[in-house]
C-alpha cells in the first residue's frame, strides 16, 4: 500500500517541500515537488528529484560500534556518557566538545546545544555551519543587532534588479534560480547582475557579469556607497530616521580607481552602479563567495550598507538576502549551534541574557562564555586540550580547511564519537564509538530554510537496522551523565515546544527569533504543521514574510548600524611558489561529501571525477593538457584532479569542487589544500582563496574498469569510483607498470583468488595497451582497459550505458551531450525550449538550461 507524505528536501537551504509517495512494503519512494510549499511550489532540482534513489541500505550504519565491534545501544551509550563524564571530572568541562551539522534537525540541534552549553557548562559546541554562513550571522548582528534575514523568496518576483554576489545560484540553490529565471521571463525589465570571478551557470540569465578580482568585493560595494552619495541616490530621510553611523562609513573613491582595483572595465562598474542607483526594488543575494573569506563579515556589511543607505531593507522586492547552504543552517542558528551563541538568538554578550537561559533551563552550571569555533576547536583537539569529541552528522576530515591536520588531530584524540547514518566515511574511520543515526527518510522534526520558513521533515520509513533519532541518542547520553530531569523528552514535539517557549521567554519584543505561538502546540498540530516564516507569536500568529519594513531594528537604539569597512585583501597572496588562487565550491548534482548523492547513478554522470578548471593561458604556462591529470599543491596539502581548460576561469584562478572523499577517490580531498585562515569576527575559513600550484601529473599508465559489482581497488596510485546505471566505473592511473597485466587484472577484478572466471583478453605490447573482459555464467561481469595515456584510452572508452549519449547534461531525464547536439543539428532546434519539447532535457529542474544554451 502506498501513501503520500509531505516532507522537506535534505540538501540545500532553499528548503523545497517534497511530496513523497511511499511504498513501505517495497521500500520504494516516488518523489515530486510539493506544489503547496512556498519555497518551491512543486519545483525540484536534479538532486531533490533523485532522492528516491538514495534510500538504499548500502553503507548504512545499522548497529552501534565500540572500538570496531558491534554492540548494544546500552553499552555504547554508557561508554560515551561515562567517558565524557570522566574527562570532564579530570580535565574540566572545556576538555570536551560537540561538532554538529546543518543536516541535524532543529530538535536534534536543540538538545545537543542544551547539553553542552547548559549542563556540561562549556561553550564548545560548534557546527559545520561555521564553514558556510557565520560571516552573515556576524554581519547581521553588527548591522541589525540580531541575526535576521529580512527577506522572503517572494521578493524574487517583485525585484527589478537582482544581484547575485559570490553565488552560483544556478547550481547551489537551483530552485531559487528557477524562480529568478521565471521572474525574468515574466518581467523582461528585471535585470540580473552576477558578481563572481568565475563565469558560472548563473551567468546564463545575467545582463551583466562582473568578473572581479578574487576577494575585491568590499572595494566594489564601498565604491557603490560612494557613488550613491555623490549622485544624490541616498534615502536621506531613511538614513536620518532609522540608522546610525552613516557619516563614518562614507568613502570617496572615483569609479576608475575601484574598477582598476577590482580589475573590471570601468563602464561595467558604472553600469552596475547606475542600475543600483536608479532602480527602486534591488535584491542582493549572496552566499559562500562572500562569506568564506578572511574579511567575510566586512563584505556582508559593505553590501548591507548600500541597502541601508537607500532604504532598501524590508521592502517588498528589496534587501540583502543571505542564501544559506544547508537544509537546516538556519535552525542551527536559532538554537545556538554556533559556539559563540547560547540559544534562541541569545549569545554570551550580556550576563543577564545568559542568566535568562539558565533560569529557563534550570541549569546552574551554564556556560558563561563562547566556546571554540570549528577551526580552533580542531586545533585544540590536535594540541590535546580537547580530549573527547562527539561529531554529529558531518565529515570534518573532508570539509574543514587544512583537512589533513584535522585527520591527524582525530587520529591522536583520546575519544572520538561519531553519530551518523553512514558507516564508512573519512571521519567514521577515525571514531572509537559509532552511533547509528536515522537517515533523512526516517527522521522526524523541523528545519528552517533561508527565508526563515520552518517546515516539517517527516519520517517516510521505519528506521533501518538499529538506527535511532539524533535527539534520542543525545538525550540518552545526557540522562546517563546525570541530567535526567532536563532531558526527559519522549518525542520531537516535546523538544519543539520547549524550543518555542524559550524563544518567547522574557522576550518582550527584544529578540527577533520568537515562535512562542508554538509553545503549547499539540502532537496533532505538530504532525500537521504547515510551513511558516518566523516570528510566529501573539503579534504575528500567521508568521511574517519580511522584517524591518517599519525601520525598527534590534539594536539598543532601535536603529540599524552602518559599519565602516576598510577593505583588505585575502591573507595569503599568491607568490612565485604558489602562483594561482584556488577557489572551491559545489557542483550541480552532488551534495557535500557525496554520502547520499553518490548513491544515485544519474547524479554521478554530470561530473564523475574530481577536476580542476584552469584558464587556457595558465594551463599552457603550467604545461597542462585538457583531460590530463594534474597535481595541485598548497602549503597545507595536495590532491590530484582531471584538467578542464576553460576561459570561464579568470587567469590566475583555478576552481576545484568540494565533494570528493577517500571513499570515492584516492587523492581527491580538496579540503587538504585549503588554508585555515579565518575571518577574525566570524571565524569563518577563507575557503575561496588559497595560493596553489598546479603541475602535470604523468602516470605511466591510465585505465578504467566497468564492473557490475563494487570492487576493492588496490596497487594503484590514482583511482576514482562512480556509480552508473547498473555498474560501477573506476578511473585508474599508476606510476609503475605491473610485471604482468594479466595478474594485475585478476587481482583487481576478482574478489578472491579462488575464483575461476572466464576471461577474454587482448594485449598490444607495442602500444602498451591491455583489455580484458571477465565473464560469469557467460555474462559480462567486468571489463578493464589500460593504456599508456588518457587519449589512447579514450579510443577504447565505451559509453556510459546503452547508446553513447555523451556526458550527461540533463540528470533528471538522463539526456547526454551527444543526443542534444544531434537533435539540434538534425531537427534545427534553436532554443532551449525547443530542445525541451524534443528531448525533455531542461524541462524538470532547469539546472542544465545554461549548458543546453551553450550547446545551442
Ligand atoms: Fe533540494 Fe534542489 Fe530544492 Fe535545494 S533546490 S532544497 S537541493 S530540491
């Protein structure tokens, strides 16, 4: 029997509603967009559409494990609670830490934070959201006195100028991009400006692309403020009535000087400034390109300054709008998941506020000061100051900067606990205790998206194996540590009620985050909960789409603050040894460390291998050929990647995707390269700017394997695994030639030497190539192709399955580049809409439309 359940996508911060048709008996899921959800109105992107293919039990963690041995929940929970208690008794409460994730539900986050800050009494709970938007949090607090996102998605449809700053929205927030594209089609007067050193897929709808020098954003926006002032484009009445500090903020630099510093054509800067000055409804959308910087907070405030100066905050279609990366980054901020926050948008700045939380929680030993933020937290582990750490639903060995140091820190740490739904990750490999958490399709609770909209994530299936909800695991440990009364929850709704009550506790309109209307929500109403934007309280029982329309802010004076920004360049500049700037980011069809998206065959065909994008001139100077392999090195680490030569990169810049781990590639963790420099205010790492060098990597042989079953690849210097339709694909390369290819192939392709399969082989000693097919019961099971270099290999490379459709462009309908090119040529197609009518490509999520247009 099937039933339909409304839930939320677990990937990006757009927070799309999903209508899931669940066949529990067959463990099958049919996914479609929830047409009633205000984030997406039925749309989904390629990742959300493929969720049904990611619920398999492959690599699920199904049973607690202690020092590599499966055990009972009882033993695992006792060990965690006892060890944390012993470490605290011996070394103090700051010798332990939690590291959470924007993948946790709000209820999970709430109890983890309450345990660490309220009852263990240390501030040492931070989260991977530190890596993605803590500069926005710091910028908001400086300008507004609160961490408030003033806007809502409806503003896309009301804006007349949309500026995408450091945001490849087309790939990273695809449904938001679809809405912007649709808004532009409905209103041709809507202009879009993209500000990004890279020419990304988001430029597809851009009227103007400012390909500025990496890190120069604050100059551009300070220059804009100066321009607005000198051209009478300020809203002086608004500045006078609702802001403070304007005069100190003003800069005076001619456009030519700004253009020169940002390495932009003066007329392009002039055009952008003219549009900003002369358009009423201006919406600035920004994300990691702004936040992940050693001056990220200043960049955020430089943008907000321009909106305050023109009174364009909180108005329909106007504002500075931070697009969050993760599904529940905002929920984590609400509960105080960042180490400098306490709870309910209260931080450690004011003792009476801390006391408020202590009284609400009845927590006599509440933390009094901020804990360690992510990079410093793992440094403290490396130094032996933190002796026990609990990592929840995240993979810091891959995602943190200077990731090899993080790995060494965890290897040396006395006690590492990881709760996760995945068994084998680069981080679980280092855990002493593994606690099986429920996966997306089993979890029950709430999440908050970029526009402050709280939605329900609902369980679709029974938990796999012995997996448990994160909130349950945490409260069980809390109870064992002696905090029974404070952690006596029976379901997520118990926690949500308390979270809501705390948000309203002695609030009196002083704090933006207030959902006190839900303090007494019934279990039935929680079950039927519909998406709503906070605040939700007595004043706004139906929620509130926009904040600050009344010009009232959460600062002591009630006025917004201009912040004087002195732009500064990134800390580590390129030099002779490391002449190129490494930029990192997401791909269209992958999510974070691939633990889910790599399970969906169709999501692996768009970009199946770690790659480095490099400008043609840089490639020539470094002796790099297209499709060859390259070794990237920084002062912190190294990785291997396939070379993609493209003028979408600025000369002097390279781009590497963030997703590959040791589970999918032998040497593809980009985090190993990234410098650990952080913004001094937000403590967010500078992941968009690391000096690197890129050199050819020339193995003596390259090859690939296609196999119906997963293989354990050995004796190879480079390998990458990806899942295709019905088989696995391995890219291989080696620095030394095996003595005998036949022996080598048997080792790779057979699971044991006792196997006696049928073989068909062909070896060309003169060319150095070798091919073999392994048959089982007369059926082709595995093939291996070896050649001295990649180009020779390509001559033998078979299609990804069935007809050779080329690289997959449309992941939703599995339409490849060759198919699209053939249809364009044979049928005379002229527009992406015609391609859509003919092949369906680009008609679902629309993420591939820029690539279809490029082919046209
Ligand atoms: Fe999920 Fe895509 Fe929507 Fe993001 S845009 S929430 S990844 S469906």
